[in-house]
C-alpha cells in the first residue's frame, strides 16, 4: 500500500488571537492559507518558509478571517475558495463550495463540510487521508465557537460531525482561546483528571509563548466540555439529570460560557 503523503503545516499568530495556517504539499509545491486574518502575518510566513501560495481556503465570511485576502491575492495570485453561503461577503472569490464538494491541493483532497452554528456560511475542510481538519471557528482547543446565527442546536449538530473521526485527527482552529476555554472547562468539569493535566500544559505553553493549536480529536473528546455533552458529570453541572439529551446539555453549557 502506498504511503500516505504528509503535508507540511505552519501555524502562527495573526492580529491578537487569530491563528494563521499554511498547508503545503511538498511533492507538488501547492500551498494554501486557511483564511487570511492579516495579510502581513501570512506574507511574512511565506517569506520565512519560502513557500509559494497557490490557494486560500476560507472557512467563513467574518472580517477577522478574510480582511487580508485582497492584499495577499494581489501579491501571490492565489485562488480563493470560499463558502457558497457567504455570498459576496468574501473578497476575490474564484470558487464557491458547499456540502459534498471537494477541494484539491496538489496531491491532497479535502471534503467540504458545511458546519453552521457560529455563522450560517461556516465550512470545515476535512483532509481524510491526512487526518487533518481545519475547523475555523466551529471547534476550538477546549472550546467551541460562539453562536452568532441560528439556534445553538445547529452548532451542536456541526460539532457532532467530528465525534466519529479517528482520535488521531489533527484539528486546527481559527483562534487561540485556550486559556479562557480551560478556565471554563475546569469550572464545568472540575474532577476531570485529563482536563486538569491539559490545563497545566496549556498554562506552561502560554508562559513559553506557545499555543495549543493544533489539537487532536482524542484530546478534545477527553477534555473539551462541548464535545462531552453526553457525560453525566456535565449534565449535572448545568442542572440536568444524567442521561439528558446531549443537545440540551450543550445548549446549557454554551449559554453558561456566554456569561462566564
């Protein structure tokens, strides 16, 4: 069996807490930015790596994810792929995609998932062979996105799509909210030993100027309260009976986090 090609991936901070990501196929040289929160940071990462940008894959239309696109596209000629549901809100779009579409990057192929909840147009790019998912503002390390459009149950359905993926799946999110997420997670599930250990790792990483992005699905299933809404301890934490509908537990957790 042929060995699965391994992508080169570079992460870096943009703005104050956005995560910039470059993914490159070393065989072809094809390289994509996942969103462009800030043109200068993306161009600097390209200069540092020597990679040539061929694509920009947009997860959703919010300004802190797309405002750098015009400058980066002008400098690189990169093709912009964006959610069809974003309409004209994303600048410079060359291709619009939705559920069931596929995106190619050199020898890599990503399935497009529509993952609404944070906003109606949000998509995730799932590179199945590489076991890599670019989740934007849907799923964060130790947290999830804020619900800005639609009922919170929609975001729960989007998050639930990640649960059957292999535990070794690497997940890249759009922001570094790890410290605040860890504080909330510990408030919601203070007796979770895995979570306590992970919060300690996160605190040390912050002291060293690092961030816990990417994460793995296995780590999130063990420590992220929003993926653990089926656990009795989290049902009790929000005043529901053990065995309550995970969607109801999730809604209560999300409302609590909004006030936290």
